[in-house]
């Protein structure tokens, strides 16, 4: 990665998704603190967490599992029992906590991925969300769960369509009541939808079978999901090249973040036929978009793109010697954004002449 490159964030967490995820984590940490208090209570010996998680009391099981996750136990022997809790425990809280804890233990939790994929179809939506977030953190080793993650992405769409279909045959008052009651359900499904989109990207090229679904995310009018899908397609890389025709129109979006990640994705998927569009993005009014366009053009390696960058660098190098200091400063800023070898050499000379000049 070049120094000037603006990468996507390590974890995609838009507003509502972040709040819901934080709430789940707070609940789990609270149960972990509760079991720690129980273990420390005077008048009796402390019971090891590994024993408490097999208690007949579901609350104690849930608390012990949450504590194990909070302590980030690097104990391979915990993976199998936690996976079994995810699949088979009768308590929703135990299943949720076990799904969450699996991303904290290890070092290798790949054998639990099938259980987490099964949990994507759990009756409890909080369990499904915990499973999708854990698969996201497991990353490449979550490849066996691609099919389940694709369905988790689609579940939100299908639920919306079913509710809309049902509401059409109801009188206005009953329709409003239905939509009001189902709103929390849709919001929870949306968190799972976003987490699953992100998880597919974390898997990388092995998630190539999800490209069509991620392409469909881009076609729907949902800003957060679009950003997540663009990042995921870029992480899948050249196996996602078929998404080019859907990504390129997003370069004209009014949303800076959409343009920024669309440019980024076109470079990462190897969309060589988009080089003209990327050259046009070198004149975008946002610096991050321009910078990512320059990096994408270099990544594609198309002769036409390289020549355009060279031409711009030569013009800007001349501007570095202008008697107008504002023109010099702007030229230096644009050279930093282009981030080619020639541009960086010119900048080094510029910095020696003007060491205190900020770009």
C-alpha cells in the first residue's frame, strides 16, 4: 500500500449497527462482571469458569461463557464446547454469549465456523447477530459459512417484502399497527444484514459466490449497505470483477464516501475498462477521492492511465517553481495525492526548499 493511499476502515460500523453491537457487548460484559462477583463472594471457594459453563443453571452458564470471552482465553479446548453451546443449548442467552465468545478465544476457531453458520438461522435474532459478527472477526477461516452469510444478507430483503405484501391487503389502521410492531424486527434483521455483508468481505476471494448478492446490495438505495458492499467487493478482489458495471455508475454519486469507495473498489477488482472513468475522478472536488483514483489507476497498470499520471506530474512539477506561492502549495498538494515515484521525488526536493510548508 502506498503511503498516500486511503484504505477502508478495518471494521465497518455505521451508526445504528454500532449502537446495537455496543449494546450486545455491554449486556455480555455485564453478565461477565456478575459471574466474577459470584466467584469472589465470601464464604466459599471460587468455582472455575470452565466448570460453571456446564452448570444446570442457564444464567450461570451464560455468565461463565461471557466471562471466558471477556478474558480472551487462548485455550483451544474451549472451542468445541462453545460451538456445542451455540448449536444445542436451550437458552437463547447462552447461545448468544457462546457465539460472541468464539471470536475471543482460540487461537484457531475454524472448527466452530459450521456451528456459527447454523446460528445464522437461529430463532433468536440476537444469536444471529452475534454469529455474523463473530464470523466477521474470524475472517478468511469463515469461508465455509459463505452460503449462510449470503442468506443472512437476503433475509432482511425477504422480510421487508413479506411485510409490505401483507400490509397491502390490510385496512389503513391495521397496516400502521403491523408496520409499527414489525419495525424492531426489521431493525434487528438490518444489523444482521450489514454484519453479514462485512463478513463476506473479510473472507476475501473465497467469497466469490457472494458477488451477485453484493452487487444487488449496490443496486438498492441504502447508503450504509452500499459502502459496506463496496468495501467487501474490494476485499474479494479480482474475483469480483463482474461487479464493475454496477460500481462505475456510483462514481457520480453525491455522497463523498460512496465515490471514495467506488474508486477504491474499481482498482481492487482490476476493472481495467474503467480507467477513463478513474482518470475523470482525478479532478473530483474531494481530496480522498482524487487520491484513491490515482492509486487505483496505478494498480490497474493501464498504459493510458499511467501516461495521464505522468502528464499531470510534469505539469505540477513546473508549478512547483512558480513565483505564486499559492500555486506552488496547490501543486505540492496535488503531487502528494498522485503519489507516483516521480511525484514523490519532486516533493522531496520541494520539502528541502520549503521545509516548513504544510501540504
